[in-house]
């Protein structure tokens, strides 16, 4: 059987696609992946498309994908990824602690890093606040595995059980679900601290998906990271940052109140890696903030690489 007709047809399709892309560079073509194909390390040869690290797929990508939603520097980074014969290293990603007032973790490296504030301490219209802050009270309520809350933080706090006679878990959970203003602590914490000189101690977390209570570290790994990832994974801004990091360029710094700190509590900055994330999530002396999860995800580090 002659192969001339199939080959000729394939060439014609390619020519038509190239011509269309050249004439309409801002149009997203159905069936063409925007940016890169997601392939986890070690599985590229098997072609398994699951969330993981990015591998460039060809030079048509940028003409199809780059749009006005990116700044000129971001578009240049994506364009570089699409050049023939290039496989740019992803941007280096860091997590930095920040204070509401006072010193922030200093940047001492080269270049001009892109700084992303993932907290609610910024304009209520800021896209990074809307996308990443667990404290951001949005128009529609956050739908958690056990009900609805004004924001993700209320859900997370509602799982905690305190070591104090006045604490009733069912009443506290109902309070968190009815709350409409962003809070980080159960309403009884202040009164207990005033009467005893210290805030009540958190014993564990209770989640109906687990048959036993989870301690401080296990609840981070099995509840917080998983549920927070489910909240941000498919948001447009999250996807933009994933592609931007994969395209290479200046470093990215994720800034969060509960980022890395020195022993004396002063803010510091650390490069993101599975080893660093594993160390921090197992360190009960400091909070493991959502900034770590954001940084890991945009760099292509799956939760399984630091929560097992």
C-alpha cells in the first residue's frame, strides 16, 4: 500500500496550522497544548501526562499561547522556551518570611526576582490575594470536605481541638462555619490567655475522613497540603505562575508570614527543594505556611515528594 496520500495529507495539515498561527498569533487553537506538556521526572519517555515538571514541546507554542495577560518580561521567558534546540532551566524559586511591619527577608542574589505576596496583607483586588490567601473572604463561600466556610483558614482552624475545659469541638466548629469575618484563632483563645497567662494548647486535629485524630505534623501532611492544593491548583493565576517558572528567567520569591525564620524569629529566605520542604513540614517549632505549598507547586514538586 502506498504511503504517499497519508504523508501528503499530514504535510497539508501542518502547513495549514502554521499559516493559521502566523496570521492569528493570539488565538488558542483547540487540541494544541498551551506552553508545555506536563511530564513528571522519569516518566517523559513513557509520555504519561500528569502534574509534574515541564518539558518544552516545540516552537509553535509561544505564538499560540503568549497573550496580553503576560508582562513583556514574562512573554520573553515563554518565548525563549519555544526556541528550537533550547531547553531552558526553570526559574529558581524561593520562600521568604515576611512581617506585617519591620524587616523582611533580604534578597542578596543576582538579578531582579519576581516577588509574589500570597497573604491577605495587600489590596483586596490583588489577584495573588484572591488566588492564594487562605484568609481572603471571597464572595462565594469556600466549600470544604465537611461543609462551607467564609474562607479556607476558617475550615483549617475548625479542625483543631484545644486542651481546655471550656472548649467544645462541635460548638467551635459551628462558630467557624458561621463566621463571616476573617479570623485565625478560636474565639476563646484570648480569654483563656488572659486568665492563665498562655493560650490554650492544640491537642490534635479531627477530620471525619480519618478514623483517629491527627497530630500537628500529620495534619499538615494529610489535611492542610492536600486541601489547600485542591483549592489553588486549577486557578488561572496558579497556572500562569507554573508556566512562567517552567519558561526560565529571573528567580521567583514567594512571600508569606509563615515562611522560614531564623532561631530568633527573624525572617529569612530559602531556595525551594524537596529536601527543604521535608525538613520544614516536619519542624514543629515553626508554622508550615501555605507559601511553601505554592512555591512547591509552581516549581513542579508534587506533595508526595515532601509529605510522606
